[in-house]
């Protein structure tokens, strides 16, 4: 079984370079339909990237994982037919409202449920496969043992974030704007002194993990997990591309990690016991 | 003709449940020993739930059980028995957000209605339609929807809607925050939230304060608009709050709801209601997302509750004007105290004397929880509350 890597290009040119490095799947964002994404793409760009990806025998996934408001419902419905027309391979959906639209519109693009913090059990995966999901992206707050139990307990394809900052907190409030500052900042927690990246976009404010998740893909082969998400949220575009290309080419060295200046870790995956 | 909404109050234990219902709640929500999100609240055992259901039934009220944790592998073992038990003892609904637990509840307890928790972040009419098709009876909307959106949603989908009107708010979409997991080793979605959003943060480059806690919600002034929007249930947050707080909040909202329904266009909001409610609150207030995007003023700012909770009447000894009081904070002979009970009006009374249970007259009740007899210049009933005048 070969692990598939889903990567998150910041723009069209980077998408091309990631394909050349061996990415199996490009994950794209749409400004008003994606919770958070390093890159947001126009229709024209998505059409081009989809053609390029298919030419390279890769796939395109569009993250439509926003919590929709009444306006977003109409926008998603319109966008869905366009995405079908250009041959996108997969959607990531979080809002059951979006799933309802997918179901009632007869859309044929397969979807994975992207539950973020709240997709944590095999029972949930079974619920979502019953209503049409082909797979699920699990919460980052799960241990390796828990992921293994989920995999054993359901038929869904399982995707796990294996690289990048993980999102710890999503508020609809525009907290950086409210504080009169720019849309990308770092905040420091007083007691521990730890520093966390914070970003604001059309969906609100997102606080990310202090450390960059970096998981060994060999562990996933043993677990039977086929798909890994290498996420670029809250990262520098060049650093992301450099490290991801190394990972895709299986050339990542300890030296690369050291020189990046980032703190890497194994998050909850690396813990023996779950946090209660 | 406006429909009468349900006033839904929190109850951390049996005592607070009885207070909430006595003070006018149409329904209460409680936690069981498992599957809730308030592991530190005094959650109910089976026998306590049975007593709760029986007490509520006598007063024409309903009891809902919050089972809104997000389950990890292994957590759902025993869930079928738990939901069957709720069904057997006559709980009016289970409040659930985890779709896996919803499935288990539906299969194991088909006659137990399910309310979708706010943790499920429901923000649009398509999601309502989805849950209606899944057999959900009521949806507790995300706090991030506006009143205008609520009206649109209500017009499009015929399903019961419940919204928060009072109490603490998550800064995040509820359930979409794991700060506590990462910073305090406590799972926010399994009852362990350490409220890390309310800790101290600074914007690193600028070295100035970054506030992530939210002001508390208070919708008292806007009850008429909420009723007119067709919301079915008005929820008060706070299973960890005291009986005094629950009594104060329920009593005031009950007055405003009933007065508006009775008076209609003649209704005029009395600022004294709001003042009394604020006196019991320790944070500044906000209307959240009901009327648009919250601003800087809607962030957490602490305030001192203006009134101090002095004690609660726990009985009488048959002597007119003399009641047995469970003190919480010190008061003295000669103090003027504010007293309120389940009836609408409150009174200011003078403490005429204080006597220990052993019969010794004392000048000051200074020991919390040590019951005393208090003589006042007006008779009070059981479960009245005494506070400072403010």
C-alpha cells in the first residue's frame, strides 16, 4: 500500500512545483467556502490546476469545510456545479448543511468529512459514511492507539494530518481586527511563555499549535492509513515548499529540520494516553 | 399572536433544579454521570434524575439531559444503556452533538427525543433540514447566528429552535476549540475545559494584551424581538452557577417574558430588571452575534457583582417573621437586606435579630453554612434569597 500525500499549495505556481515533486493530491481553498487555507484560488486557477494535476496523474481536492451562513449556502450550491464541471476529484465538507446540499443536488464528486476537532471516533465515521462520505479527516487530538481503533472500527478511508501547524481554536470573531492589528500575528501565553501563530480570514480567527506537527509516515503504513495531509496553514510559503518537496522526495534530513528554526513535534499522536 | 417560548434553565444539582423550577423555568437541563461536558458540575445519578423528573412533572416542567461530549474510542461503550435509562425514567430529551452518540441514542432509545447541542455548530437552514431528516426534534443553534438569520432559518425549516439568551459564551464556535487539551491537558470536548481562552495573552511583537475571553451574553432587553422571531426555547447557560444566580436570572427573565406576552404593544422595558440581573453578574455583557459582529466591547471584562449573596431561607420555625437561614456571607443585626422569592416583587427588610440554633442571640452571622434564625420585619418563605442592598 502506498501512502498518498495531500498538499496545500499557496498558489498556482507552487501547485505545479509540488506536483513535480510527487504530490498525489492538491488541496485547494475557496475564499468564502474554506475555513482556512494557505492558498485561495479563483475558478480559472482551479480549472488550470485540475488539468495540470490530472496530467500528472494526481488528484484535486477542494476544501469546502466552512461553517456556512445563509449566504454561504447559496454560494456553495453554485460552486458545486462548477467544481463538478472542471472535474475536481474530491471535496472536504464539514458542515452538514453542505452535505445536505451535496446530497440533494445529486453531486457526483466524492467527499470526505473534515470534522476538525470533533471527529474522534469510529461511530462518527460510520455515521458519515452512511450519509455518503467516502472518508474522514480525523481530529488532531487523537493518539496513535485511538487512530488505530478508529481505523479498525469503520470502513471509511481515513486521512490524518501528518505535517504542519494544527488549528487549536476557531472563532467567528475577527479578533485581530478587533485588536487593531494585522491579519497574521503571534500571541504569547503568559504562564508558559509559549508562542502561538494566529491568523484571521473571512471565516474568523484561527489559533494554531506552537509546534509544527511532523509524523513519520511509516507509522501510518502499519496502521493501514492511506492518506496524509501535509498542511501549510500558518507557515511561510517558501519554508513549506522546501520541506514538503523534501518529504515528497523522501529526502528530508534532520539537518533540514534544524535549519528551519521551527519546533517540530508529534502532537497527540505521539502520546501514550489520551487527554481527558 | 406570539407563541410562548420555553424558558430553559441550568441545574448543576437537584437543589438548583428545584430552585430553577420554583422560580419559573419551564424546563431545566442537567448532566448525567457520563457523556456530559461539565465533569466538574454536580452531575445527577439515576435516582436523582428520577427525583428531578418527578419534581418537574409536579410543576409542569421538563428535564433534559446534556450528553454532548465528543466521544473518543471506547467512550461510547455503555452509551446505549445510558440512553435507555434516560428513556425509562421519563427524561424529556437528550441534548447530544456527537453524531455517533446520536445514532446510538436513536437505536437504543427510540422514544427519547434528541435535541442537537450547540456543540454541533448549526448555522444555516440546510443543516436544519439535514437534522430534521435525521429525526432530531430540536436544534440548539450556534451562538454565531444573527437574529435575522434565525428568522430566515425558522421560515425555511419547520424544526424547534433553541438559542442562548444569558450566560458565559465560548470565544470559539463551541466544540471547535482544543486550547485546553494543548495547554492544560484537559479535553475541552469531554468535560474538561480549563477555559484557556480566558487566560492572559499578549500580542508578541507589540507586547500588548490580547483578549480571547468573551463577555457574557445578556438578552433581557431584547426578549420581545426574540419572542417575535419564533424561537421555541430560550436557554440560560450555567450549570456551574449558584442557586442564587439561577434564582435571580430565571425570576427576572420569567417576569419579562410573561409581561411582554401579557401586555404586547403596551409593554415597556423596566431598566430595574436589567439592573437587578447585572447585580448578580461578574462579567460585562454583550448581545453576542444577534445583531452583528461583536466588537472590542464584547470581549471579557470583569466586574464585581454589586450585590453580595448573604443567605438563603431554608425553613421557618412557625414564628411570624422568623426564618431559618443558611448564611453564605456575613450580615449583622440592623442591616438592611434585599430579599426575593419566586413571586415577582422583591423587598428590602431590616434584620431585627439573629439567633443560633442553640438559642444564643448573636449580633453577626459570620460563619458560612452554619444555620441561624433570622427575624425580619416581614414573613418570608422557603427558598427566598437574601442579598446585600447593593
